[in-house]
C-alpha cells in the first residue's frame, strides 16, 4: 500500500533498505490489530487477541482515528524507521493500482485497501479461464480442463494469495498467459511479452527463462527458430532489463531481493555449497504445508492429518501424471512444457531457501507456488484423470470436493473465529480450536466484521454460492465429456 502511495504522490520508486513507508500506513499499524508475532516494529501495536479485549468504545475510537488520518500523510514519510519491505518488488503491479490511489485518495485508508483487494482478486481471477484454455491446448479432455479450472478457483491458498494488496495474484494471470503462449506454439513474441511483464511483476519469473529456453530447444534446428527465440527473449529484455540493471546499481545483486542484497559478496558457488547443510525434507514439508493452507498471513495451521490427506492426493496425481507421460508421450508436449516451468519454479524456491540460509534464516514459502496455479491445476487434473481411467469423473469430483471442504473448513473454523476474537493464541503460541458446538456463534463473527452486518451476510452467502457453483459447473462438464 505504501509503495502505491509513493508512486501516486510522484515520489518515484522506493529503494530497498532506504525508503520508509508512508506516515499514513505507519500510523495505521498503531491503530489496527496485526498478526501474531510481529515483534520487530519500533512502536507499540496490538494483536487480534488484544484488539478484542479492548472495550467496544476503544475499538470504535481507534476506527474513527484511522478514518480521520490526514490524507496528506499518504505523501509523507514515516517518522519511525519502518522501512518499505516491498521496495524489493518490481513495479508493474503497483503502477497498475496507482490510478486507484489517485482517484480514491479522499477515501479512508481501510476503504482504499478494500477496493485494491477487490481489484487484485479480479486481476488474479483471469488465471481461472486461462487454466481451462491451457488444459484444452494441452490436449486434455473436457473433464480434465473443467476440473483444472475449478481446482484453481477452489484452492484456498490461491484465494488468500490473490485477495490482498500484493503482486502475487496478478502474477498468476501473467504466468497463465505465458504458459498458454508456449503450449499453443503461437508467435514467440507473445511469450516474450508475457515473460517481460512477469519479470516486471515478480523476480521469481527469472525461473521461467530457462524453462522457456528448454521448451523451445527444438527451434534451434532452424534459422527461423533461432530468430524467433531471440526476438522473444529480446522483447522480454527490452521490457524488464532496466529494472534488474537498477537492482544491480543499488544493491550489487540482479534480483534485488532483501536476503540476497544483505549478502552481495556471496558467489553462486558458495550459496549452492550450503545445500548439504539444509534439511531438505523439512523444507519441502514446510513448503507443502504453507502452500496448502497457511492462514492468510497470520500463519495459522490446520490439523496435521489434513495436510497428509492432500500430500497423498498429490502423490497419486504425480503417479498418474508419470504414467500418462509414459503412455501418451507423443501427445503430451503441453503437459511436459507445463511440468518444466513447474520444476524450474521449485528449483527457484530451493535457491530462495539457500539465500535465506546465508543470512541465518529459513523460508519454505510455498504460497509462491500459486504463481503457477494454472500449471499445477492442469498437472494435478491430468494425473488424476490418467490414474482413475473410466472413474475419472468421480475421482476429480472428489478432489474438487476436498478442495472446497478445505476452504469452507478453514474459513469457518479458523479465519472467521480468529479474526473476530472467538478464538486466539494460547500461552504457548498454539491457536485454540473452534468446535462445531460453537457454530451458533457464526452470526456474532459476521457482525464483528468491519462491513455493515447486511453486507457481511450478503458476502458470506455469495461466497458459499460461488463455491457450490464452481463445483456444479465442473460436474456438468464431467457428464458432457
């Protein structure tokens, strides 16, 4: 949000480690409840548990103070040393939302945030029909294509990633466009433009460059193919090279990421040499857990057996995909290309872990994988379809049902109770359980949301209807195929 405000005020791009957030954003952090565990802020702040212990009059006073923050503070720097962590991010997403800040700058901060979250979710939602088209171009059946699109829509982690003021949601749509251009074997410039846009959105698009080169390796057999590849990568470079050059000038690193910039003298070989000291099983376990469900950046967790169910499902999809690629290898070029991008992205996550290790930290940020939600949903649907054979409709419907059930459970038994003060962290740090016997408290939870009660009830009903509709539409496609 502070990144967008800075651009809207004409103050230029922020610089990592130098640019503070706006005074408006910093002051808002004093007033609103923050996720559990934010210990590094240089001023007093409260958690959600502390927020709901306040008297109702005190909570209302804080909301009124939030809404009364001077609009001019959006263009003033925070007096405290609250640096803009997102300064490491490429600017495309923030530039896209800058006009919103300029037009809606007179509204209170919380309503601007809501508007930008809705627009971010809208931009991310284009990944869903693109997933359907990607599956069709990859020669998948109607059942597989519909299941892939519905799975992308129902995965709760993707919704959490998309519905915030951040660049991960739009990255999913750009990645889906890139995959569609590659699998369709269309003009190379289309893929080049998509790659360039991606590189101006998130640094993890760097992993797409080798995957794209590998997908086009067959074009090296002809002069025309070489020229088309050069044109594609040239277009991407024209669009995005200036940003990575700027990173190098400011941080002596090409990516500009915080943990890499903190250790600019580390060579690639020394970073990779640390691989032997990493607990890779633990890393993959945390990455998978945080990919399936991580509690909307409050880092809440579900019961461990729930994650294991989805791990077994992923293993089954992988087994089916491997069998399909072996049996139908002449027809699976699109699936192989999508798998290539997915594998290179995982290699990027592993490198990300090594850069964190170099500064004495750890990562396991599995939510980043939702940039490739189109590829993941396609590969899972294709693998399960191959595994189930004639019963594919039942297995895919069951998978979609599990994804929907995970989302419904996470919302009603974790997120809503936690954010509305019905449950909280115990002394040891674990979060209380919200049992079915307390489900009658749901109306209280909806009433405690920031929106007026009728709006909260409408949004809740629309959410339930959309979840059922995604499942129903996919099931109709299963019967038609």
